[in-house]
C-alpha cells in the first residue's frame, strides 16, 4: 500500500522538476518486464520491523562516520546507492541497497552477490540502466507512481530519502541517519561524474523536505548524526552506542 498523501507529493515533484510522467511510467513497465522473480515483502519486512535501522547516505560526512558504523554491523543497514562502495571498501555489507543504478555498478553487483536485497528504482532518466537489475539475485522494483505487477511504491524521491521511507513502511522502531547531510556539498561517493551540481542540490533539498513531511506523521523514532532535519533528533556519533543498547 502506498503511503497516504504520497500521490500529491509525487505530482508536485513532476511539476517542480519538469519530469515526463509518461516516461516515468514507461520506465516502471520496463523494469517490471525485466524482473522475472522478486523478493517477498515478508522477507523484506523481517529485516526491518521493530528493529533499529541505520540508513546510510553518500553525503560528505560518510567518510568520517565509517569507523563508528563498523561497530554496528549486527544492525540492519539500508544503504543509498553510492554509499554501497564506501561500506564494502570498509568490509561492511549492506542488508538492503536502494539504488536507481547511478552508483558504481561493480559495487552494486558485489552487494547483490553477498545477498544484499537490491531495491531498484525506475524513473524517466534511467531506462538504459535498468537491464543491470537482471543480474541482481534478490531484487525488488519500485516507482514513484502507482504500483503494479512486481513494482512497488514505498514513497521517497532520492535514493537517500527512499531508504528512510522504506524503513518507515516496514515498521522500524528506530531509524538512524548516517552520511545524510542534505547540505551544499556533494560527497565523494555520491553520483559519479556529477556535472550538474545545482540540480543535485535541488534534489537534496526536496529529499530533505520529504523526510520532514514523513516525520510529521511517522511512528518510528528518528535520529540524524548530521545536519538538523525537522522531526529528527540530532545525535553525536560518539553517543550511538547509548542509543542502540
């Protein structure tokens, strides 16, 4: 079931970014046709429901956060696209990867080969990359539009905020953001070869506003280790151990 109120938010996104909804729907249909099997929602839910979940983004603070994150490998980690490379380089394997396939595909494949669940998002600008999803063993497709077939919609716009919407959908008890900065700088593990910084920052601002909207009606306890987000409690990396006891 799609989050109540999401359709209105999606229509705002289409208007604000001048996206072609027909192309968005075409992308979802292509992904649906490519996925011959899919991960069960029950299996996905078992990794999240009533658990403390770390959501890891590819913001600038990720690098300095990694030594702390290594201490919490036993907790569920939902990782946004490019951050997958940073975690694997540091011998941390994501439980779930949320990606629109902009990140380093070799590291996305490594995550899949290590049994990470891959949540592949379809949108109007990644149609040519969707065939990569065929190589992922445990894969679920998503859209921002109406769900159908093998395609789901848990809410969210950027890879990072989609991770949080996913955790919220499946009933995480605590959601802790790592490397989710939503600032004016782009992290080294964010989209490779980024050349339209203004658009990237605009997307981050939108992602942040969606998280603030989610926080106003969500049930999970929400925390961030980076820049303030309305509805999320700020916590220092040094204090994480106290929080997750």
